[in-house]
């Protein structure tokens, strides 16, 4: 499993739950929010990251938002949108 740590700008681990709404389960059928939405994401095996723009996680190959049938530790299984 690849460990990304916090090496990407804007992907600090949240210190509390006040920056985002409730966690929403993600079914893997593409990006469920606008690409410019700020979100926290929860991966199948890689913990939680955010906040970052939702489109950032679409740049993974394959997209972390789209589950391809082959289980990946980087599949996004839940997200929460940062309150504006």
C-alpha cells in the first residue's frame, strides 16, 4: 500500500469535526460533488485527508472517486463537504 502522508498542500489531517458536515458514504460511482467543492475524504485503507478540492482526488489513476471493481486502498469510501 502506498502511503501518501501529508505531502500534498491542503491535505492536512483534520483536528476536529467543525470544518465539515457529516460523513457521507460514497458508492464509487464517480465524483459526487462539484470539483471545486472542498472536501475531507476517507479512504478504504489510507485514512482520512483534507480539506482539499474534490477534483484533486479525481487526478489519481484511476480516479480515487471511481471504484473500478478492483479494490484499492485509495478508493474513497466516504466524504464530507467543508461548510462555506
